[in-house]
C-alpha cells in the first residue's frame, strides 16, 4: 500500500513539456545505443545480472509501453495517481525482468537500434493524437496519460544514468526530463516521510519539507539536506548509499533531524 497522500499536494507538470522531455531523453538513449559494439552490449550493469543489452531493451520497453497503452481501450477510470507510482512499482519487478529478457533476446545488432528508432517514431505519433487526460492501463493501475509520461521521464533519466555508468561514458540529460525526475522523487520523499522539520534542497529543481517534528516557518531552517540532481536520483533509487554520499561530500546534511537515510530509497 502506498504511503498516505492526504497532506501531499501533487505538483503540476506541463504535459507538452513532459512529452517533449520524454522524446528528447529517449533521443539521447538512441544516440548512445547507435554506437554500441557487441562487446559493449555484453558489459555488466549495476542492475543485477542485466547486461547493457537488457538495459537498452528495457529502455525500449518502458518507453514503448506508452504506445501499447494508447492502442488499448481506455480503462473506465483512474486507479493510480502520480504520487502513488513510486511506491507501487516494486511488486512488479519479476514481470518487468521477464519481459525485458524476452525483448533483449529477440534483438541484437543491428536490429536493436532499429527497435529504438521504431519506438521513438511510434511514440511521437501516438502522443500527438491523444488528449492529456486520456486514461491508460499500466502495470500499477490505470493512470492519466499526462501522469504516466512523467513516470516515463523518471524511468528514462534513471536508466540513462545506469547506461552511462555501465559504458563509462557521459550521456546528456534533457534539462526538463532531469527536472521532472528530480521533482517527482523529492515529492515522493515528502509523501514517505511527511512533516516539516527537514528541508531537502536539490537545486535548481526542487525543495521539499519532510520528516515529523517542529515545522520551520521563517529564517534559515535548522535541518537542511542539499545535493545535486544526479546524486539525489541515485540516493532516491538506491543506486547510492546515504552514508557514502555524506562521506564523499556529495550530499550535505545539517541539523539533528537531517539524517534521512532511513527513508531512502523512495523508488526501488
């Protein structure tokens, strides 16, 4: 069951910008994948026993899910809100893994880049014809298309970071996609640890208050956590450990309540 959202105000996202961000970040993935060699496809990743081949196939899978959802009949109503999504994905890990392996096994060079190109073309065409409030079926329940596209931003940005780490290269991040990912994961923390005693800052994209205790109202907050967007997404998804991020100064935490390591990750 998701953490209570009774006091959480869902942030609004511009559907046009979100859609553009999904297409742009998937474009960065396509560019990176186009130059992969068979040896690179066989490299390990930090995602269990997935190789780069499985990771790239997974990126096609999660992006293409929008197209498949729009081709299916619309469900009668919304079952899952945006801030429910980060807490609802873990129970579907096995099915996601199975589908990813099937897709990866069916595609090798040179048809893997062709799969990505076809997915991008179909996605652009499908979303251009669908209203933002169209309800789509997803693994975690029926969602509004605009909200589901926000989750695709998160998937693409997080796994772009995984791909860059596996290949040992830099892959660009679309600014809007990175901002959207940062904000949703920050808001998920505020849902998981409701309160106002700690201010978490991820400049330039997000500031949230969380953790039960005395609420800060003015002046400098007594408990502050601050980090950069990529460090934040790695902490929020369990790619980095809280203690290690503190020790390396990738994150700063001041105040007796600023240890938020027990609330991480928020997306697994």
